[in-house]
C-alpha cells in the first residue's frame, strides 16, 4: 500500500487544489486534497494515537503553515483561498514545498522565521541555528505527529525501567504493585482494598481482590516476579486454576516474565476464567497507563485557534 503523503507533500497538494482561485472550507479542502493525493479508504482511515485522522491532520497543518506565511488567505471564517505567494511557491518549487522554503517567508516577528538572507528567488543562506533545527526534527511529520512521537519515545525509554526494578525487589513488593495496578484499573470494591493470603496455605494464590463495588464477587491473583529467562509454565497456571474452583469468579496470573505456549494454551481452554498478564512490554504498558510506579513529569496542552471567537 502506498504511504500517506508527508506533511511536506501535502504542502504542495493544498495550494494546487486552490490554484483555480476558489474559496474552500477546511472540510472541503481536506476532501479535495485527499482526492488529489489518490488516497484509498484504508489510508484515509489511519489514526494517530490521539485518534486524529493522520491524512486530514497533515492537510490541516499544511494549510495552517501556508496561511502563516501568507501563501493562503482566510477571506472569511473557516475559508481558505490561494494568495499570490501561494502561486509563487508553486511556480518556484514545482517538485515540492519544503519547510526550508516556507521559513524565509515567515513574518518578522514570527519565531519560526529562519535567520538568514532572503533573495528575490526565495533562496536562503541557512544559519547554523536553522541547520541544527532541520537536522533535529523530522519535518515529514506535522507538529502533532512530532509531539506524539516525542511522547512515545519518552514512554519507550521509561517503560524498560519498572520491570527491571520489580525484578530486583522481593515478592511481597511485587504483589503490592500488582494490587495497586488492579485497583487503579478499577478492581477493589468501594474502598479499593484487597487481601493477602497466607503464603503457607495459599495453594497458588497470593492475593484476593473484590471485583464489584459491593464485594460480592472475588478475583484471585497470582503474582510471579520472574527474571526474563524464567517463563511461567502450565503446571503453575494449572495449580492456580485449581485454586479458583468454586471459590472465585476468575483470576489474574501476572508475571514480570512471560508464559510458555503450554501455559497459554491451557488458560485458553481451562473451565476456570484465568487471565494471563505477562511479558515485560505488556506489564510496563499497564503500569505506565494507570500511573503505578511512575509520576507525571510534565503536562503538555496543545491549542488551536477558536474560529468562533473571531466570527
């Protein structure tokens, strides 16, 4: 399948769609630009992690930055029209309008403006600052994608730490983390509490937690703090399933390591409802998603212009 055009490629398509001089709403501009790019339904439906449509998001950013340098006019609320600078850009850059091509056209008070000498042909003597910017940022990604990519990189870096730390702690600590995670997910009843079983009599059960607000239904928990190379096998899962029989409505078997194929196959067909949560990546994703053993370092708010304010 052909890749979705980059933000840079859409910066070419958008003024081409408007080249006839018509006024288009952003909605109509997106639709015509998608058609011009020959995107199929699957490509049009691809989403960012924030659930925004990738192609439409790139088109909106392309239109925004072209407007920022007065290559597009906004004759009325929500409307776009090509300006003389837009025609010039199409003439001077028929093979694509890059960010380097746009930055010299930014307004004097715009921090995005490149520091360099602008000639009559819109060429640019790029300064070291501009070069550093261009080498550090993938300008094929629009600003929303750059933000999400940066956040994903941070999460990927942080996600390796919780499991490594948990593997170095004692079993009781890991059980408490598991309880904190399940309570954060929504288990634990009204008061968000769970009970530990006696280790000498637990028969494969480490903790018990309420499944509903009134505590009528119980869930059993087995937590195994294993090293990466030590997978949980069928005998352990089978023993845990046996402990559930006629006592609980289901159970979670959670490990810092992974499960053998025999263990996952057994859990799939066992009469008792056993949910296996294993693998460093899955467990790390859960503790990060629900804020267990991690803290919010910074909250980022993104904004967009309120067109209704200027109506």
